[in-house]
């Protein structure tokens, strides 16, 4: 069962945060020249924090574990954000920013995995996390394509009637719409209250790890009435 009561509000919060971070005042600058929007570097860590909030709210209450994971994400992101202005010369700073843009999403994804696999690091659970991650990336990509089509069509309609949307509205469509995707995709692909055996009991999930697709499938199939008789 999808926890819409938590997924939708947290997705809206994440969308608002990314919309605010897409402001021109929060951008990467090198020698007083714009290098890129700050939201490009901060979107993955912020979305990872929103995912952690969703997993805690809709699943077993692992507040301390979530706080430690969130603190790690914030520390790594803050270190990378504050480090690049101190790097010289310009060519090295650009390389640091490029590495920052590539590694922060991977570190954010790894932090969410560490939260989920904290007490169960066996091969089966690690494989289940990889499978669920792949499902989430595919669903997020499909949502992203749909959002891109919606934004493109909307901008085309505005242009057809000679209306130029202000920059704040464009940011709302692009950054805000993109901020909805991670939490909603996670809510659709993963049930935080489901334990590996396929039982929806929260008590059984308190000391367990992410659901294994094969285990859940076997559990549901075995409970299906047999038609052979």
C-alpha cells in the first residue's frame, strides 16, 4: 500500500526546497563568473533527506539512524560546497566542481542504502536494495520525461499566445516539478512498512531490511487460491 499521506506532503516540501535553491542568488561562481546553478549540485542531497524523512514517517521509526545518516549527508555536502572556493587555480576549481556534481548523487544514494541496510548487510538484502534502486531510477526517469513534456508543452502554449512567463514561474515548473519526482517514485516502488518476508507488520519490520522482491512475490503467490483443484 502506497503511503500517499506522507509521500505527497514530503514531495511538495522537496519541490519547494529545490525551487528556492534554484534562485540566481544561490549559484556556483568562479572569479565572479557564473559556473552553474547551485540546485544542480544540491538537488541529490536534499532529495536524499526528503527520502529519509519519508522512510522514517511511513516505515519503522528509526529516528536515531535517520539523524546520523542525515548528518553525514549534510557534512559531506557542506564540505564540498565550502571547499571549492578555496581551490586555486580556476582550472582545478572547475575540476572539483565537476567531481562534486558526479559524486554527490552517488554519495546521497549510498547514504539512503546505508540507512536501509544498517542492521542487515547480507548479500540477499544488498541485492534487493539494488533491484529496488533500479526500479526507482526507471520510475524517476519516466516521471522526469513526463514532467519535461508537460513543461515543454506549457512553454509552447505560452509562446503561442505571446506570453513570456517570469523567471520565477519557469523555476517553479522545472526545479519544483523535478523535486516531486524522487519522493513519489520512491513511494510507488518501495513500501517502507514491508518486511523481507512480505508481511506488512511494522513490528516485524523494526529489525529488518528492505523487502526482497522474490520473497514478497513468493509470499503473495502462496496466499493466492489454487486453481488446480
